[in-house]
């Protein structure tokens, strides 16, 4: 850790020029085996009176948070990609979207229904389609760019629209051909459906066009259904069959809605492709980028890292309590124990800030939803909450199997596949209704476990459980809902021991499980890998902030006042 006199953020900032040495930081990290990074102390703003921000400043801050969050998600979540948003049926969002879309396309219908047709709205849509197509091009596709510019020459299109000579059908055909060249293979079916759509009623489902005109079109082509009339079809219809040109243009323009839907999917595909291409580059520079962006945001926060400081203070108190408990045990065994510093109102001397930080990380797996999350963990709150729920489920599953094994005869779990069946039953009932109370889930689990145990006993030629043993089994299973249940506490402690081991070793060599966790080995190893990977990345990004906060919390006051080197105390 850097040498500093610190007790205030200004002291830290004053020492940056002297202590900010990347080479020395690397040497320190190598010497101390990956302890908290000894990097340049960040500028943590002290508490200050409330500040007022303009709307522009708030929008700018929100934009920066959004950028940092997206970059973080791309780096952390290897499966991250944009997906089409599908609102639930009858939801407010879906109704609003449908209403706005209907109004938009009804407006186009009204313009095309005029005599002569008003193409002003259609021209704007063509301009938007052209911009989308150009945005889908790669930098090297200059020839195709020139072709699109020429085919969708907006000045020429506007002149044709003004003189009533705009050929929407021909433009639609070109647009679909260009989309077919640019789309990902997964969209070939969508493009083909637009080209050879066999149900014009589906194509025109949004337009209140008279049925007589639709069926007239069918009759003119001997019953052949047409999605997008070609130029020749249009000429035949207009010249010799009594169908006005406006109707043909209207049918061609009707496909614009489907074209825009597929173009939106193609834009999403291009973004996902860009994400895959940029991910290695982002991973290489993500730590520096996130730290820089976070520092910029932190300079705008009047309260600084209030919740992060409180989070670490609580972890330090827990570690202090463990140290005192260990000291009391040593004293009981006859070993001399120094007087407790807390008794004199001093800060307890703790040797390793890593122990405090690891304790703080473990506390996130027992986080109360009503408490404020640390500022440095906000971007991973959803992921950590999911891990917390998964750890809780695994603890219940392991406890159920342990109780069932100890209560039933050894012949039950000796049967082939019995343990796996009980595990599947327990897991299915716990995950079946996420909103269900644990007491209700364990009630169902106890009944199902009882039935499965009896079935296994009958198949193996043993008598079923007696009424007393069945009652004992169900009662012990249902008692697992109590947080103070001895079996549940034992399993939770063993899971915590395993996860601490994963944190200490960076997720490596985490294959040996404590006794009693073998039935959940596969799931627990996966949770340990995810947890350690997430925490190690967070430690890299925010290590300097944790270092500054822990230095204030853990160093004895006399060393801070005299400027004694902190390196001797933070090893």
C-alpha cells in the first residue's frame, strides 16, 4: 500500500504525485500475492452540501452511466446481446405501442387514399429506409453504398412523387433485394416471406381496404395471390383491368410496415455482431475505462462513496468480532491475549484488508433487499441477487437430501438413482413458483419425498416407512424453513467456506467440496466460478477506492498521526 499520512481525502490527493508509480504498484502486487491493488489513490470527494443539477447535466450523467453499464455488461456477460422486445399481451406498453403504430400507418393510408395520392409521408419512409440500409454497410462496401445512393436518389424520388410517377412497387422490389444481400442468414426466412407472401390479407391486415378491391386483384391474376405487384402487373391492372394505380401503389406501400419490422431485426443483428467484434478490445481496456468513467461520475456525487464505506465498515466490524472470538478461545486455552483495543475506544488493528474485503463480498450473498447497495457494486446488483437466490436454493436442496438420508434407512439412498430423483423433485418444487413461501414449498417437498421414499422401498423389497418415521421425516424437512435450523446452518456454513475458498484462490482449484455438499457439486462449482469471476473483476476496477477506504478504517490512529508507513500493517 502507498505510504501516506492520510485521514482525509485531501491528504490522499496530495500524495498522488509522489506515490503514483505503476512499476512500484506491480512490484507490490507481486510481493503481497494479489492483495488489494496498490494503485494511485482515487479522488474521493468528501461529503458536501446538496448540489443542484440542471436537466442537461442530469441527462449527461444518465448517458454516461448508461455507457458504462453497457460496457460492463458486454465484458462480464459473455451471452449479452440485444433481443427483440415482446410486451406481454394486454399490457399497457403493448396497447400504447399498437395504438401509436396504428395511428402512424393509418396516416399513411389516408395520404395514399387521396386523389391524387399524397406521397409526402411515403417519401420520408423511403428516406428512413435508405438511411437504415446505409447504416448496415461495412466500411469496405463502397460499391454497394453507391448503388443504394443511386437507386434511392431522394431528389429524383421527390420529383417523381410531385408528378405522380413514383413507382413504389419497383422501389420495394429493390429494397427487398438489398435487404436479402445484407441480412444475416437467420433472417433469410423473413426476407423470403416478404418476397413471396401468399396471404395478402395478412399483408393488409392493418389497412381498411375494401375486400372487393383485394379479391379483384386475385381475379385479375386467375386466383394467384400477389404480395408485391411487379411493374408489369401494375401496368396490366392499370391499363386493361379497371383497377386504379393508386390501389396498386397502396398495396405495395402496405409492405413497408413489414419491411420496417425486418429492418429493425437487421439493425439488432448488426449491433450484436459489433458487440462480438468489440468484446475482446473492451475486455483488454475495460478496467481502465470503467475506473475512469466511475471517477468522472464520482466527482459529480456530493456524498461520495457513503454506502460503500458503510458496507466495508460493517465487514471490518465482523472481522474484528471474529478476531476477538478467536482471542477469547486462545485465552481459554491458556495462551496470553493482549487487551482488546475496542475496550479502550480504539480502532481494532487488523492485519489484512483482504480479509475485510472478502468478508464484505460474502455479505453480498446475504444482502437485505431493503438496504442500499454499495455504489461500487450497483452494476452487478442483479447478478449478485441471482447468485444469492441460487445459493439459498442449493442450501435447501443439500439440507433436504441430508435430512432424508439420515432419517431413512440406508437401503433407500443405496438404490440406484434415488438420490438424483429426490434432488430433481426438490429442485423442481423450489423453482416451480419463485413467489411461493419457503414453508409452503417445503410442505410440498416433504410430501413428495415421503412418496418417493416409499416407492423406492417397495421396489427394493423393503417395507415402507412407519407412521412415526414418516412423521419424523416430514417434520424435519418442514423445519428447514427455520433460519435457525441446525442442519440448514451447517450446510450454509459449508457453502460459505467453499465460496470463501473460491475468492481466496481466484476461482482456481475450487474442486474439493466440504462434506455433505456432494449432491450439489455441479451446481455449486458453477456458482463458485461465477461468483469469483465477478468479484475478481470488481476488485480490479475498484481496488484503489477500497484501498483508500480500508486504510482509514483499519490503521491505528497513532500511525496515521505520525505518518508511519502503512505497508507494514496492510500485508
